[in-house]
């Protein structure tokens, strides 16, 4: 490249990179003004799971509502799964009995989580919110116990584990709301 061409090219490159920098900085400033979902999720027990859910929460309360609703949906799914497995002819009586415990407890977890979602929407008492979320945790654990106590392997272990993680994140976000 001739010296004559090199200088304008260099200038052009400099100008172009400055324009890009300005745009990037502007975008970063805009982001900073919004609620930082990643930072809030980092405080939870399962940050990646937390971040995988909300599209764009505007506040910690928004994010908590999203995660609580996701947990309520998952609890409903878990309940359906337990009911379906109970109805299968190859399910033994003992496993079926434990699944019955799970189904009932998942049902209660759905109620508690929906109660928590309602609480958030109506900005009700924070103590009640935490009590509803703690109750949901206990219901999920009771399903696991129903199998562990009898030395059985839970056929709903995967769903229960995911549900447990979602509820755990609900508690983390709920505590941060106070
Ligand atoms: C939520 O917690 C409050 C306070 O303990 C309780 O009165 C209420 O029944 C709970 N609601 C649900 C749906 O679990």
C-alpha cells in the first residue's frame, strides 16, 4: 500500500472504530438503566436456571413473579406426571402409593406457589410470601421422602429435582425482595 493511501485508510478505520465504540457505550448505558437480571440471578442457588426463564424483567419483583409462575407450572406438570405413572399397569403397588403422596403434595405445592404469585401481584405481606414459598419447598421434599423412606427409586426424581431448584430460586429471590 502506498503512503498516500495508507493515511486516509488509517483515518477511516479510526473514525469507524470510534463510531462503533460510541454506539456500544450508548447501549451499555441504556442497559445499566434497566434492571440487571443476570446480577439478580447470580444471587440465587441456581443462577443459570434463573437466567434461562425471564425474557426481560423490569424489576426484582417482576423476576420473582416470573420464577414463581414457572415453578407453579412445573409443580402442575409434576402432579400430572405422578398421576399418569400411577395409572400405568406396570407400576407396582408400593411405588404407586408413594406416587400418590407426591401427587397430593405437588397439588399443595401448586396452591402455595399460585398463592405466592397472587401475593406478589397484590403486594401482600412479605412474611406470607415466604411462608407460602417455604411450604412449597416442604411439599417437594415430602415427595422425595415418600420414596427414600421405603428405599425406592423415585420415577419422578428428575421433575422433582428441577421443581426443587425452581422453588429454591423463588426463596432466594423472595428473600432479596424484603
Ligand atoms: C400463604 O401463607 C399464609 C400465611 O402463612 C397462609 O395463611 C396462606 O394459607 C398461604 N397460602 C397458600 C396458598 O399456601
